[in-house]
C-alpha cells in the first residue's frame, strides 16, 4: 500500500515539474508545479458532453482506462514492501491490465466516427504493440537473472556488483524511460502540444472527450509517469530502511521528471515514418540486457 500512496502523491507534482523544467529551459517563468492538477480538478467539476454518434463505449472508456492504470499501480512494490497485488508472474498482469485500458481508449476513439481519431488510434495501437516486446524482454531477462518472476522478488534480488550489472541497470533505466514516453505519447514519439490532427497521436484520440472524462484521461497520464518512475526507483532501492528508500524514491522520481522535461526541450519529434523504427530498436537494447544476463550467469559461450 505504501507504493500506491507514494505514486498517487508523486503524480500530483510530476507533470508540474516537467512543465516547469521546460519553461526554465526555454527562458520562461512558466506556471506553478501544481497548475496541471488545478486544471484537472477544474475538469472534474464539469460535466461531460457526448456526441450523438457515439455509443456507451465512448462513455465508459475513460473510466476503464483510468481504472486499468490504478490496477497496474497496485502491482508495483516499494523496496522490501510488496505491492497490493503481488504474485508469481505479476509483471505479465501489469502489462496486460494496461493493455485493456489502452484497448478501450482505442475503440473509444474509433467509436466517435472521426477519421482523424481513427488515425490516432491506429498509430497508438502500432506503437504500443512495438513497445511490448521491449518490456517483456527486459522483465524476462531480470527474471532469468534473479530466478523470480514477480516484481517484488525481482527488484529485491537484483543487486549491483559488477560492471556488467551497472550497465544492465543503465540500459534497463533507459528502456523504462522510453517506454514511459511512448505509453504517454510524449517526445520524441509524439508532442502533446501539437494541434495538427495529421501528426497527432494521443491528443487527437481524446478530442471528443470533455469535462470529468477528460480529467480522468489527463490524470491517468500523471499516474503512468509516476508508476514507471516507481519501477525505475525499485531497481536502485534494494533492501534499504524505509526512510532511506523514500529519499531515494523521491530523488529518482524528481530526476525522472526533470529528465522528461529536458528531453522534451532539446529533442525534436521524429517523423511518423521513423517512430516505428525507433520504438523497435528498444527491443534491441532489451536483447543486450538479455545477453548481459547470460554473461553474468556464465551461460554465454
């Protein structure tokens, strides 16, 4: 439960730190750290408007999408504390409960009957499909290294003791950061500030959402960023006392948010034709992690 509470707390200021970092990098003062949450609370107070062309799928999809993120967060551990949902192979549950939410988000966009939202849904499905092998190769490699298949036991058993293990940690961090950027449709795959439907991905999918539903979707993005930050933090916390773990956890989450802000400030969005190629290369990095694990285990001849 402690992991769930911390992720909720971090999600309140995560996007604010990202926006604040981007503002400072561009020489602007920018909004306060809590401004994104203020905007979301404002949306929560408003009612949703539904088009006559949509069905009940469009109405329930935001709630299912948000609930899927909450369910995935319940499986994330914190140091030597298990997640609320913890069992052998729970990283598979983690991936596919998120996939359920993504599925309803996609069919919700298709339900509007808009060709632009259909294009965004198609791209979202493609990029999610290409990112999935990288995640499973990463977690499968860590499971092979540690001999366990649950998040809690994998992170508790994984230790840094050699140059290869440090390299594995750096590459695993890179893969998780990039997966977080892809899952949240951020740079360099997508630009949340884009307002041209032909080049938008996630933003064009939610053009018809409003009020409370839009607030759920936007806050789910905050939660997903904090969730992936928690996975990265678990790589480095180990079995430390809780007060040290919380300090390391908050430091890594803050560093992650600043890194996202800097990445979005100094990188350009890739062309649509290059996005799939870039995402697929993450699987190559995960394969390097797999070979590194084989090297540590002495099984690489």
